[in-house]
């Protein structure tokens, strides 16, 4: 057994001990449902560590995420449904099956062809059903909204449908923005919500055409916004001021200043 196998089996063994009668009461009480928020939280902490580019932090957060996978697998092993080895075998088999140009005799192809091959094999893997599946099936409802929108739009595009747009994606954005501006004079917030939703869908569609991940783009710019607000707040604190006490022209100057600093 090599070092990687030993390390992994050590973790699996520790998890088994924690779940045993002689283990930890908290771990013993957990279910797949109670672990859901931890799985989401650890995933986003991995992303944050990657953003910071610190290998030690990334290693630690990947370990926390791996724990959730081992933990969940242990719960299902106790139910005699599957174990962590089945999980590893399943993804290994899937990778080999979806890469015939690497693991079989299929010829090398260009990236676009390989993407189509991947999607075709993915569809073939799904169990047969007499009931036709919806065209846009397979997109989890729990995905973040921008990511879910991009998934739906991508599936529709691969099926041969793109929303009609005479002036392309940018034209759709202008159209939806104009519609939103009309609703601003109306008291119906529901209409305004729909208009904002349509505008966001149009922005996601443009992102897809530009091969940009809208979710990732928004996350990065949100982090950038938060950093600038913190910088403005620190400068005000150094001068003995709060956001509420600072004149509007001073806030504007500081905001412009932080924008210039972050571009260096």
C-alpha cells in the first residue's frame, strides 16, 4: 500500500471510529440531511482558498471537503447501500468511459468534437425510461441561480435552441433594461422582479456567448466590491469618521481612490 492509499485509509478508519458506539456523540447523530450545509460551506471555503492562492490553506480546505465525502459515504455504508470504494470506482469508471480518446482506441479529435462526444456519452449513461425526460432535465434546483441559468441555457443551445434575438445577446440586454426602466414607475414590485430576472437571464446568456462563467464573474467582482468598501471604511476610521458622518463628496473621492488602487 503506497503513502496515498495509507493516508486515505487512515481517514476512512478514523471516520468509522467516530461513528462507532465508542465514538463521538455528535458524529453519531449526523445524517445526510444534516451534513448538507457543511458540504456546501466547505465547497465555498475551497473556492475562497483558491482565490487567495495559498497552497497550505487550499490543502486544509480540500481536507475538510474530503471529510464530508468520506462522512457521507460512511453513512450510506452503514445502510448497506454503498461504501467509499464504490464511490471511487464509479468516478474512475466514468472518467475512463468518457475519455475513449485517452483510454481506448478512439482517435484524437478537436476540442469541440470531444465536447460533443462527452455530452453524447453522458446521455447514453442515463438509465432507460419509457417516460420521455424533459429536454432540460438534470439541472439541480439547489444550484446558485446564475449557475443554474447558465446550465439551462447551455442545454437549450446544445439541443438547437437559442432565444430569438435580432441584435444578439447585447441587444437583448438593452431590450430588457429598457423594459425594467418602464416598470420603475409602477407600484407593482412583482413586475419589477420579473423584469430584473429577465435582465439577469440576458446577462447570463451574453456571458455564455463570451465563454465566461457568470457565477464566477459575479463572485470575483463581489469580492472586489467588499475589498473597496473595507478600504474606504479603514480610511474613514483613521480620520475618526463613520460612513454616516462622512460627507458625500469625501465618500466619492475615497471610492474613486480605492478603485485606482485596486487597478495597480
